[in-house]
C-alpha cells in the first residue's frame, strides 16, 4: 500500500523529544532494476533508555510501496501497524527486536533529486535533510545513529561500479548481475547514507596520515571528464594535511571517495566516506573552468572533507542545530582557503558575499535565527544565515579564545562528543570551559535574528580621543524586541600620516573591544585628528554606521594594514558617489574625478597583490546599491551604476588600457598571482569597454579568439555581449558551438545572456528557456538562467511593466512540478517585495499569488513569508 499526501506541519524546537527506540544496526539490500528497485531493510531496534515508557515507534516513509513487514522474523499482523501520512507506526514493540521491511521505489521518476534517483545513466542518492525516507522506512532524524551494512545489486555490464559508505567487505556475481557489500564501522545518522551505481572513470591516489595509516583516494566522474579531476585530488590531499596540522583530525576509513553528479540540488554532500558532488564543485580544467571555479572546487572539496569530523563523527541532535555542523565547517573551509591563498583577499571575498547576500536575507521577510525556533520544511532552511552567518559566529568565538584556546576547545568538543548527536549549546559549552568566560549572552547570536547596527560616534577633546559605540538590532518577523549582543570589535587608530597610534601603556597598535551593552565608550590619548580603523578583519557580522569623511576613507584605503578595512573604505567611497547619482544630486564625471587620486594609488601598487587591487577597484554591484535605497528603483540604480562605471572608465582610461595590454600572459599559469593578474586584466577591459574606448572591442575579440583559459574566454565574451560590441552575436554562436558538449561551460553561456542588463534582455531570456540545450531537470542549468535573471539582473527582473515577474512566476510554476526544493530556493529572489515601489510591488505580488495557488509545500512556505511581510 502507498501513503497519502501528508498535511504540512510546523516542527518546533521546544517540542523536541528523544526517539522512542534507537537503531543499533541497519542491514540494507538495494536491488536496482529499471522501473522498480526493491529495498530490503533490517533494523536492530532497542528501546531508548530516555523513553522507558515507549512501546510504539513511528518510521518515516515517503512514496514507498510496502511489500512485506516482519518483526523478529514473523510477518506482522495488520492490526499491529498502520501506514498513513508518510508514517509507518508499529505498536507493541518489545525492549529489543529486529524489524524487516521490503519496499519498492521508482528512482527514474524522482525528479526532486531527493532519495535514490537517476542522473545521466547512473543511480545516486541525496539524503540530507529528509531523503532517506524515500528509500526505506526509518526514523529519519539526525539523532538516530546506526552502523550500516549495505549490499547494492545491479546489472554488471551497465553498472560495473557499486558504491556505498564505509569499506567494501564482500562481492559476487549472479548471472548478468553483480553485488557488493559495504560496511561502515562508524555509527551515523541516515542523512549521511549514500549509494552510487554506474559506469564511471576513476582517478586514484593515496594519502598517508600522520599516524602512518594508508588511505586510498578515489574520485569518480563520467569517462569524458577524467582529465578534470586532478585539481580536486590535489585539493583533497591538501585539506587532509591541513586538518591534521590545524585541528589534529585524521581520516578514519580505508577509502575516501568523491563522485561527480550532474543532477544535484546542492553543491556537494558529505556522506560518510562517499561524498557526492555537483559536477560544478569537483570538475576543473583550465580550458573549461574559470579561476573562480578552481577556487570553488578547492573550497568545496575541503568543506565536505572537514565535515568528516564537524558533522559526521559529531553530528546534530536535530535540524534546528544545522549551523552546528554547517557554520563550523564553513569557518573551517574559510580558514583553509585563507592559508592556501591570499588571506586578505579570501577574507574580503567572504565578507563581500556575506554583506551582499546574507545581510539582505537577515533584513527581509526571510529573516530567521541561526538556530530557528520552528520550521515547516527543513529544506527551506539551508540558507546563508545558517551557513555564512553561522561561520561568523564561530569566527567570533575563535577570536574571543585566540588560536591556541580555540584549538583546545575544539579538541575537547571532538573528543567529548565523538559518535554523538549534539547541540550548539554543547559547542559553546566547550568554548566556555576552556576560556573560563561566561558566554551566556554570546549565545543570543544563535537565537536572535537580524543584523545588528553598530553606530559609532567620536570626538577629540583635550588630547583625548573618544569612541562611543551603540548597538541596535532592528525588528525581524516574529522578533520585535531585541537584546544586546556580545560584539567583538577589533580596531586601530591612524594619525594624519596613516600611522597606527598606541592604544594602551604596552604600546599595542590594535585592540579588541568587547561590547555587551547597548552603549559603551572607549578612549585613548591622541594629539591630532584620528581615523578609526573599525571592525578590522570584519570581527563581527554587523552594519557599521560611522560618518567617515572622504579624507578618512582615502587614508584607510591608502595606508591601512588591514585588507578588509581597505576594501570597506573603497566600497564606502563608491557607495557615497553612487548614492548621490541615484538621488540625482551629482554628476558622474565629477564624482569619478574625486576618486581618481586614491584609485591611482591603488593602481600604482597593483603589482603587490593583483587580486586585492582588483577587489579594491571594483564597483559595488547593482543589487547591493539598490538595497541602500527605498523604495527600490532598479532603473535609476542601473543608470547611476552605468554612468559611474563609464565615468571611471574615461577618467582612468590610460591606466585601464595599460593594464589590459600589459597583463597579457603568453603561458598559462594557475597559481594565485597569475589568477590575480587575470582578474585585474579582465576588470580593466570591462572599464575600458564601459568608457567606449575603441581598443576595447579589439582586445576583447583577440582574447576571445586565442584565450589561454576559460577565465579569459568567458571574460571576453561577457564584454562583447554586455556592451553590444561588434561581433557579439557571432561570439555567442561560436562559443555555443565550441562548447556544446560541456554542460558546465554551457551553463556559463546561459548566464552571460541572462545577466545582460535592461528590460530588452527579457525576450532573449524567454527564448533561451525554450532552447534545445535548456533542461528544467538540471539544477545547474536552471540556476544559470532563471537564477541569474532573478538574483543578478535587477534592471531586467524588475522591469516596470512586470514582464520580468511574469517570466519568473512561469518558471517557478514549471520548476515546482519537477523539483520543489530548487523552486523554493529560487523563490527567495522575490524577498525584496516589501522594498519595491507600489506599481512593481503590485506586479510581483500578483505574480506570486498566482504561483502560490498550486504550489508545493516547499514553495508555498517561502511565498507565504514573502507575501505576508
């Protein structure tokens, strides 16, 4: 029999109860056949000592066709169980027993890509957060940890590779079919279960741990992609070594495997010993992958590997604690990337992403705490707040304890809770125990939503400089009242020449101030004008409100030793000029001329760190600029942004031309410096094109025709297309013909066109939705086209006539019938609804209401929160 559709319910943290029964062992037999696959599961159950009164147990099961059900080898009578609303409930269970179920599932029809599904001819799984219930009956919650033994059966010719978690212990053949049994010696929650059956190529290497253990490393992809796995392998080995050196964590199995999958909702998944990756996060080759793509592969490979301890060996008690593993692991992968590359550039890129993507989430209708109090669909809470803000909360604890104290605290955490499912409070308790500091107030960061605003005022009087800090967190949905947070503010003070002043009797040039009240004051001796360098390293995820003048910002940009503060100063200079243009209070040429002296200093030092120079010379994006103005005026923002880029292009035209010509490389190099030089050259070419310089077309065309790598080729294509230069359409056609067989490259082709600014691009985007190469079942392709339009092209998406919203709504409706998770995530692009002026707000609300009428549970929850804001 098959379960009926379950009603949507709200799950609340306050209602948490331990499971009635624990599962000590799971024996799975997965028989894969076309059309119908059969899963036989035997669970060794034991009554939970924390629930001695329990005699019944509910097992999750979604879309399963139940064939047989037996308890301790005897077929269970129908009166002892019932299956309804996606729950199999069994009554009268003894203290310990063995439950066996046999179910049929249909992976080929699983377009939601959750559970067991088919992707490009192979079978694979995605079980986080609640996908295992689509495979077999199980208490699908992270606090039920069991040891898994899995046997996978399939046709040996079509699926020669059969993988699961752990180590292979037995295999055999049965006519034209074969089987492999895998045993995972470590208890894990079912969300970490993984299975792959297919015909894949393997790149194999090995790693020897610090204790001398030999680990076989195996990376799998389609045969045609074998040459794109080398960078991922190098990144994996670097991550393993780094985790041993930095956290003292060794890998614990004999084999570590990664499989590249084209149909995947997320970036990657840390399944124990068998990571399943979106192809975009593991495949890399200079001819098909940009420099940013290489860096992403390095980061994501490391992230999933680090989860082996921060997420797998120590996991979450419940999904409200999701940031326990994700925020901590994002922090760890950011540390790793900083050590592998330029630490200053890495920190700026992390903060830029946080400020321009997570802050708007924190300040809109989708705001929620890092540890939410309730949810309807947990899939909708895999958000930037959980990941990126969660990482900043860990970073603040790192700075509160210092590197040595933090290492001691994480050692305690891993040792104390190894093999357990725990909470964010358990993590913080280890920090408290090692530091001796009471972090009760600090824990408000986990429960309080929103981005705090830190208002700073200063005065210089009688050779005494005083800074006054005031903190305030604006109301968010469901949280009108906010309490003061513990905010670490790292600061320095610069004199008129840009030299740092002593801040205490020991002569310290940098200090961390801990703010724990609504208002606090810090003062120091100073004989002349002071420029405060605040939030150095972005020491806390807050909005800094301080009235820097032009001279102070110029001084910070020219002299500050902190990479983040230099970048922040540049952004404030740009925003100040752009804001005046949006309001019609200035002229672009004059604003650009005012910036020329300080930008020329940056260009003059560009060779020191080209990547950092490129960041400092880049204007804020239109989305970030628009978020500063209410009501949102996408047309005015686009006009101001374009005018400013054009003016800076002309004001520094000789510099841009020199950079574009002199940074040409004759040989391909993939180190950080070479990547930075390409980044700076591409930026210079973009400014040159914006200025209308005739050389821009020639340089872009030459770069497109004879590129050394995809970074150059794609940058040239973008310049040709976005500035409508001669040969743009021919280049688009040539690019598509050249790369038609490379899915990830074609994603870029779609994205370049989806990001073309202006309402006129909507007809092109709609036509691309009907293009033969566009596939609604592939999340990467949908994100490249629909996601780029909605999240990265405001002047088109927010067209005055509502056409962008109509196109978006139609895409959501179509996608929701295929993959509700992706539809719900894309719908978050509409969260700026309350900021729109009346006409656009009405257009968008009307479009969303039409979608909501027949929306899935995932999509409906997101739309309701947006529409009710």
